[in-house]
């Protein structure tokens, strides 16, 4: 928990909290604006185009110009829409994206047992807006709440295409939330805490969870988070070729801009969550003789930002290179592959952890657990194939009977 909250709160402490909120909000908004430019420019390079190059140097102000244009456009509202819910939905998508970022540590020295504590204006604090003890549960809760904005936007529009998009969004969230939670559980197994600051502190000294959990939870989390964000190749919620624009088809002006902003803000915050959970957040090698501001602020933020850019580049490359999944492929990947894989790997890591705590041979325990899991997976797969074969025979029989009646 933030040291500011352990004792009495005075005006100085309140001022520091307000300062962190303002700085975090401003930094996130600027980061989102740059992310939009980065994605447009990078995809343009991949497709041998110029991309935005008119507003500002290298087109950096193009996103700002587009936002100003949308702000002054007419705000339309469908005749059959629910007025209150239609206006509320964009904010339900935007606010959770910002709230997730408030529990992400972006700087601080995590070496030598400092746990990221820095001195700001004469008071000890953390380089994050808040550090609740159930921080990672807060992240999962906000990622689940964000889908309500999409669902309500599609339902309240009073139109068929937005409604189809919102139904897809709810089904997609349910399908991938379990795999996402199980991959986080594998991280918590080694971290021993729900605090995001504590998770980063446990990864100091290059004990990053990406290899402590043997890579599989990281890969599951990346795929599941991509589906949660409705990013390509899982963008069936919008699917312009099928649903015009999906859940935001009927939106215009500033409300459409809020959905656009929420999508890219979610991309930035989810990338920050991946860095926090699996790559040690701002933790990294810091020279002991460096000045205090370098140890506490400069180098940790550079490490955090460098890791963040890697995942932002990954999301952009997904959009530029991968074709969209069919809807049945989306469901199969979530229910038949990711959830069993995440659950089986969590049991495998649990066996190794218990063996280490009890003084057993962790290699023998891990191999034994893996063999049991693989046998169970094989039996489950054979039963699924048998049921699918029986259903196919029933359908064939029904078709034959129908043909005979004719």
C-alpha cells in the first residue's frame, strides 16, 4: 500500500495524490495520441504508404486535428435509441481504461529491497496513483466492466448491426476471461501478493515471471488480452465487412471519438499490465553510483517505456499482418484450447510449487503432473470428437429421412 495512506493524511499528502492523478491522466492522454500516430504511421510503412504527414512535424498532430474535427461535428442520435444509455455507454468504455492505469507502477527503484518507494516533495510515495492490496483483481474487474460500455452501446442504438456487435462482444469476453484469469493466477502463485507493486518487487533481480512461469501463461495472456481488447485478429465486434461498424455504427461526433479513444487507451493500459505481470515493470539494472533522480525516476521509466513499446509494436503488427478469425474459430480457440491449456499449466506449476515447499523433487512432481494432465486432455479430446461424430451422424440421418419423405 502507498506509504501516504498508512498514516494520517494532510494537505501535502492530498496534494501529492492530486498531482499524481493529473500527471497520470495527462501522460496517458498524450500516450494515446502518440499511439494512434504510431499505429497509423507503422501500418503505412508496412503497406508502402506515407501515412499522416500534414499536421505537425511527421504528422504528430494529426490525431489532435482529428479529435478537434470530431468535437465540432454534429452529434446524431437514432430515433429508436435509448437516450440515457446511448449517451452513457462511451464513458463506460473510457473510464475503466484510465482506472486500470492508476495501479500500474511506471517508475521507482525496485533494487536493494526499495520496493519502488521514492521521495516526492519530502514524502515517501510510489510512482503510481494508487497501490491497493487487491490491485490485480481491480485490473481484472475493470477489464470486465469495459465490455458493458460496448454491450450497452449496441443495445441502446436500436439498430440490428450494433446489437449483433454487442452480442459478439459479450460472448467474446466470457470466452476469454477464464483463460486470462488463469494466466494471472499462475503469476500470483509465484508473486504471493495481489498488489501490482508487490508483483513488480518480486521480479527484481531478473526473476521475471515470463520465464518463472515457463512462458505459457505469458502467451495465453497475450492472446486472451488481444481478444479482450477486440483488436485484430479478434475484431469481430466491429467487423466492418459484416457489421458496418459494429457496436458504434450509430455514433458520431465526440461520442464516437470517446470509443476510438477508449480502444487505443485500452491497448496502452493492457500493454502496461503485461509489462507489470511478466516483464518486471520498471525494474532493471541500475548503477549504484548513479544520482538519486536517475535511480528513482529516469532509468526505471526508460525500462518501463521500452518494454511498453515492444508490446505496442506487437499489437500494431497483429493488425497489419493477421487475417480476422471466423467466429467459430474464435470460440474454439477460447473454449477448446486456451482455457484447458491455462488450467493444465496452472496445475503443473502448482505441483512444482507444492513439491518445492514440501521438500520433494520438483522435477519428478512436475513430470508426474504433466503426464496426468496430458492423459486427461487426450481423454477429453477423444470424448469431444466422439460427441461431434454422433451429432454429425444424427444430422446426416435427419437429412436422409427428409430426402426419403420427398
